[in-house]
C-alpha cells in the first residue's frame, strides 16, 4: 500500500538534494513510469522532469528466465536430462529470482551501486 509512491517521493527528494538516484522497481506490474508520466522499462531511463533521477523497471520472472538460460547454456549439452532437470529446479526458487533481478547488464552507466546515507 503506497510503496511505489513513497519510493518515488523519496527518490525525488534525494535528487532535489543534489543526489544522483537510480530508482529500481522489481514489481511485475510496476507503475513507476506512470507516476512520472513517461515510459520507463528494462533500460535505465532518465526521468525528464527530475534532474539527477533515473529509473528502471525489472520484470523479476523474465529476469529469472534469462538468468537460468545464461547459467545453463554452457552445460546444457553436457548434462543428462535428469541432471539438467534437477539443476533447472534448483534455479527456480525465490532466491534465484531475486539474484537474477539485479544480475543483468542494463547500461554502461550502471557499473556500481552506491549506498546513500546521511540524508535527513
């Protein structure tokens, strides 16, 4: 209830204070773009009305599928059908989905993550 609104308001506030902010949503039905009145997708997008604010919407299920494909591709032809099914099952949990959501190359600008602290 209101998580997106609070996240967007916080991102705007941090940007207004001079910070460079990347707002990331992993909600499959994300409406971050709607909040800012522009398209935001699976690539880092500058929010045109808020200098210093970029946004990214990640579909966690799609990210997990791509992660499984990338992970299994090098060994797919080396494993038996039974072993491949077992590894695929092990890569189907919530932890894999969470890891995959933040393990995708999105942009040359997104090489590091910064912890923001000290804002009051």
